[in-house]
C-alpha cells in the first residue's frame, strides 16, 4: 500500500507511484475477461448442441473464431501488464 497519494516506497516494483492507472488497467482487463468468459460459455453451449451435426454451421464457426480472438486479446493485455508492472 502506498503511504500517501500516488507514492510508493519500492513495494510496487515498477508502478512508479501510479497505482490508480494500474488499478484502472486491471479493471479493464477483468471486464474483458468476464465478457470473453461469458461468450465462451455461450459458444460452448451452442457447440454442444451443434455437435450432433457432422459439421459446425458457418455462423457458429465465425462466433468461435471471434471468441478465440477475444481470448487472445485478453492474454496479450495481461502479458503487456505483466511486462510493464511485473516483478
């Protein structure tokens, strides 16, 4: 915890005293994770239903592709945060 507004005593390892910015970025990443997770759950449910069919419909294939892209974007954002603020 910072001892005063925007100051660190070496405890945050690289945040350079800007904890508010870090918290805001983490909240955005968490929102992205939640949104992608909901989409993944929805797509998994639809995929199970379509599994009875030999081939996935093109609409479902497109939806799965978009979710995969969303998951990768979230991973990339987490990697950037880790590189920037990690220990």
